């Protein structure tokens, strides 16, 4: 791979799909509840902001860190529904200095906080689902739900490289909190490597927790952390996103009026 192709930007481009899912293993009642909670996530998450800490690491084959950088941001995600098309845009305001030129060899990842939207009613048709049985996660009674992208369906996420978009076919497992029907954890990786762009591995582990926000509706499960790992034949990266200090997003404006001065 050339040096320029070492900069990978992993991003979500959410695209509406409308084909219906069929299959005996589809756990319909749970998916129906998930459709409701992820729709509520969509409505609530765009009205909050938080602090995001991103720990970026470039690793050797044995896992030893070569380069590491930690950055802190004021984080806001903008979710928009236009007709039957959903779009996601992240806003980050950095605390401190801009990155140095030498930081370009690190992996840039964004959009993984919204991986839960796989279960949104507009995205469920892109996946096959299978009940994985009961499990416990963080002391909560959960149900595991396996998912896999359906071949030929449009993917709700893409990998951006050299100004081109490569659809990502995810497979993985989600832990669903049975009391709230909210996603508590979701692990996902590639169904198969992407050798045409040299990507051998891309995996993520996103964890969600219930958060209480003054002035906001209750019942929001928001991302607590997202660990993303990527590897080519010669390079390996690991990024850890940590989210905290959730609060209501507000825009304050102030207008003053002055009488014109007489000449």
C-alpha cells in the first residue's frame, strides 16, 4: 500500500432501505420493540451534547503501541430525517491545539456511536437476525441478538478512502436489555475482509448506558464507549472513544436594538 492509503476514515452514511425481511429465525416481537426504542434514540440523541475523549493508537503486530494521541472534544451528533432518508453528521469542537502533521498516520473513526441504528425500522431490512438466547451484561438481564448484512442490500455504513465510499457489510451480536428493549452493547465486524482496499479487519465494540439529562425526556440509552480496531497486512490501529457528561443541547441567541444616531 502507498503511504497515502494509510489514512483510513471510517464513517457512517445512513441510507434508507425499504425491502422486507423474511426468515423463520427472525425474532419479530423483539425487533418490533427495538424499532420503537431506536426511533426514540433517533429523536432524543440529537438534542443532547457530551464530552468525547478519543484515544488513537497505531500498533505493532504484537500489540505494542507505536504512536498514541489523546484528544478531547465537545461532541454533538446531528440526526435528520427527510422523507424516508436518514442522515447523520457529527460535530466535534476540539479542546486544545490542532493535531500535528505527524498525527496523519493515525486512524480517524467516527459514526460508531450510532451503530445501534442497525435496528431502526428503516435499516432492519438490510439485515438478517437470529435469537441468541438470554445473557447477562453489566448486571442486567439481556437477550443476545445476532445480525448479519443481507447480500445485495444497501449498507447503512461506508468506509471512506481516497474520496470513495466502500459499503461495509457488518455481522455481529447485540445485547438487548429486556426491561427497556434498548441496546446495551453491540459487537460488529466485517463479514469478510476487503482485499481490494487492503483491509483485513475492522471491528467495533460499542457499549450503551441509561443517562439522566435535566430537561430531556427520560429513557435515553446513550453510548458510553466505542472501541474500534482496524488492520491491513502491514498496519494495525485501535481507537477508543469515551463519552461522558451528557447534557441538553441549547442554542442561546441575543439580539440588541439601538436607535439610529442623528447626523
